[in-house]
C-alpha cells in the first residue's frame, strides 16, 4: 500500500532522499524544508529568502538631477539667443517709429535682399490686413488723417417742435407747448470760400416723433475748436444731402475721388464726431462690404455704399475716404443693432460721392435739384391689410392734388390709387418715389390708377419740382395712413 502511494506522487513533487550527495535542499535547515509525513499526498515548502537589495544613494541622484536641470537651462538660453539673432538678421524685427520708411518699402527691401538666397516665401514677412486692403498708390493712414482733419467740421443744430398734451386716456386736452431739440453731426468743407456739405437730416428733422422741420440755428466747429454760425443754403431730403455756408475764406477743402472706382474689400476710413463733439474727429477703419446697396432710409430708397467701418450717431455727414485720402462717400446711416429679430453689427452706409456731386452743385447753383420730376400730389400707403379689408389693390392712395399740377392736368383725382408707372409696379409710397426718380422732368409717362373698381391709364407729363428750393417737394409721400 505504501509503495503504491509513493508511486502515485509525481517525481517532481517527491522529497529528495537523505544522501550525502550535494543537493540544493541541503543548505536549508529543517524550518525551510519539512519532510512530509508518511502517507501524505503532497508537501509544502517555504520559498527561498530573497537576496538583500543593494543600498541606494539618494544624495548622489539628487545632485545628478540638479546638474541635468542646470545643463538644460543653459542650453535653452543659448538656443533662444541664437534664434533671436537669426530672426533679426532675416528682417523679422518689428517696425519702429524712428524709421520713416513705409511698411511696404521695408517688405520690398527684404524681398530684394532675399532674392540672393532664393528663399523669398520663407523669409518675407506676411502683409497686414490694411496692406492687403489698400490700393497700390495708398498713403499711410496717419498721413490721411492729418490731411483730412482741417476739412472736417462738427455741425450743431437747434430745432423747435410742438408738444401736444394728452389726458390719462390718451385724448387730446387741447393744450400744446414748444420744446427745443439739439442735434450734432459732421460736415465736409467743399470749397475754400465756405461751402460745407452734410446730411439733410442733420439740419432738417422729419422724424415721426417730433416733425420739427428745418433747424432754427446751425453752427459749425472747425478742427481748431473755433465756432462759426452757418446758413442753410439748400437741402434735398430724397438724397439726404444739404449745403451750408459760413462767412469764411481760405478754408481747406477736402479732396474728392471717384466712388465708381471702389472695389468690394477695399480699405476705407471714416471720420466724424460719434455721439457729439466730445469725440470730435474720431477715426475708424474698415473695408467696403458691398456696393450699390438699395436701402430704404426713412421711407426713401437710397443707393449706398456698405462698409463695416464703425459709423455711429454723430458721424452723419462726415467723409468716407479711400486709402489715398480721397472722399468717396458721405456717411449717412447705420443699421440699428436690433434689425427685426436679428442682432447686427458692422453695417454702416455712405452716399457715393459720384451721386452726391451733382446734387451738391445743383443745391449751390439753383437751391434745388434740377430735373427732379414731380406729380404735385400727396399720398399714403395702401397696405396689405388695407387691401384685404377694403378689397382694393395695394399702392399709393392720392389724398391731395395740388392746383395746376401735372397730375391735375392729366385728370387724376383724390381717392385714386396709383398702382403702376410705365410698367413699374407701385405698391407703396416708397416705390412711387423710386419709380418717379427713374424719370426726369418733361418725360411723358403712363400712370395706372385704380378708381371705383376699375383701372385707368393717365398720360402725365412730369413737371420739374422747383418747389424743392429748401428741400421739401410739393409731393408728400407718407408711408402710412
């Protein structure tokens, strides 16, 4: 039985026989190796005692680590110095004010020097946004500002308007009083003998809330802070242009350019007095965002330059300059920061100077815009809701016809609704103005009107609107009832 059990134990698990021969187990004492009892199926052993670890030297390692840090630090400083020397040698140092050479000439010189090594693209500095947007014949912006400042003025206007009294329920109480309104804007010196161009809305108020009309007093402030009384020569509310005159000579007029040469993306500079004279002569830069924008401003369609140069209240009437320092626009409007349900920024508009020049010349020479057609009527909108309610077409409802006007001579009647002129649809008073301005005085046009359930065509010979001597036409087109 005993032999069978011993034979059943694998040779690898049998204890070594007690012999005198050397065995790896002989060096261990009885506690390290226990003989199994008779009849046991297995044995247990205690693992050999691991050798002792070598003693570490933390002080030496710390010293070595500090030495490594010192070597890395010294190497970094030397590497930075080498990089900086290389950077300076290749023309990447910043431009400083002690050198009067322009950035473009510095870049050209760097390119010329680098032609020798054939690595221009890697060595030449990248141009700035202003350089990319400027014309080839551009001037430095500080030089442009210095040249234009004596030609920019502040415009201050005083208005008087009527305030009606109402009771708690909104009914008129029969009483009224007058109040005074002050406005600030900007102007451009047009000639050395004192003619100044600005926006019509700077000296004529036709806002719904006040309807103050023409300013009672107007004065201008020059760049030297001197104040001068100004006379209103004439203004045109359709194009938002007005001409003032001061009793001074020897003034410095601005240099006027060609707005037809403008390109989208081109650099422009706006100068004006945002929020009043406290910020007199503020300068902002941007690009031309779009050309020939047809925008409705105070119910008048205007063809304008769009720019992202900051234009705020008080900038009105100031110059918009190209990168050569030439006036190519008259700042006129800024979209509200809340436009419908959207929030907008960077939407400024200016009157193209090519459109303004003829208006300015006519206002100076004739006190009105020659050739401007008129019908001699007053109208209000027939809105979409009015159209559904009264079962009539949308258009311009004729409320008044002036005696002797071309509309009267053509047989137009009060309560007519103008719906078309020479094939151009008229669905609002704004469109009526826009369509009329496509024609000139003396033109014969067919005007379609809706009268008593029928459409009638009238032959009208447009008259020149000489009543615009001070900007107001006998045609009165009101946007709503």
